[in-house]
């Protein structure tokens, strides 16, 4: 059974870069899935940030696209999120997830990691 | 901000039935599959329904999904106290070219 676990700093300063890592066990990130990030701002719903596939395909939500990079690290079976120029509105619980290509669903999720933006 | 609209909350007594609507548009729900997730704060969201009306193994038949036009619906029958959680619909938006989720619905068992 695949398991995903987020890790990274819980506190980021405004204007700096948020970097998170998702460690995958029970599956290879080179398999035929998208590896994605989803966030939940305080008191709000889920927001997809984007996802990448080992075949080179990727997608990002338009409102974040200019600031986001999601990349795969096959040697460590991890994938990462990089979000630049953060503001208070980027404070959220960040989830990593595995997404089925072409079929619009996420079958496995991490438990999430809380990121606070404050100086 | 979300392109998919859900009622903020629904409630019913144990054993009763609740339905949660997810209203979208021709850019998303009408033309593709819908999924549903159950989320308890502090835990990983759990997939309940995929491809609009299919259940993963381990999800009881009390949870059913359907779709008509631009609206998808999750029904929960035989409501149990363990069903108290937030529920989200999700799908692909062809205009935004990204996955989108609903606004979320809190289910309360009275």
C-alpha cells in the first residue's frame, strides 16, 4: 500500500521560498501516476496546486503557476514543492497526493503539514 | 474562489440519509468524472468515490455517487457518528486546466 509523508519547515518568512518534500513508500514515483500537491488554507477548502508525471507532463493551477515548481527526485523516491515569494495567504496545510492520470482522482494522500508565514 | 459549489453543512440523525450536492459547469462536471473525499481535520483525506459512481475497496455501499448535467451528488445512507467529517467533491476543469475541488460540506450527525 502506498504511503506519502510530507516534510519541511513549518515556518516561512514573507517574501521567502516555501520548500516541502513528499517521501513516497510502497510505489515508485516513476510509475504511471501524477504526483501532486494540494493545500487547505485556514477555514477554507482544498486547493490543487499542481502535479507532475515522470513522463514530463505537469500542470499547475493558474493562480499559482508563476510561483510554483513541482519536481521529482527518483533517486530518493520523493517529490518536492517550491513556492516562491510567499505571503500570508500561502499559510495552509499542504498535502501531497497521488493522482490517477486522465481520470481526475487522487487515491492516496499524506496527512499534511502545516506551514505558517510570519516574520 | 472555488469553481465547484457545495452546501456548507448538512445534518441528520443516525440511520438517516443525507445528500451533498456539488454544482459546477460545462467546463468541469458536465464533461468529466467526479470524485469525492472524506476529510477529518488532522488526517489524510480519504477517497470515497471515483469516476463519479465507483467505490474503492473498503468503502461501504452506504456511500453512493451520481451526476446529472453540471451537478454531482454524494449520498450517505444509514448515517453513523463516524461519518461526521468534511466532504469534498473534485474534478478536472478544462478551462483552468487543473484539478478543482468543491467548497466543502460539513456533515453533522445529530
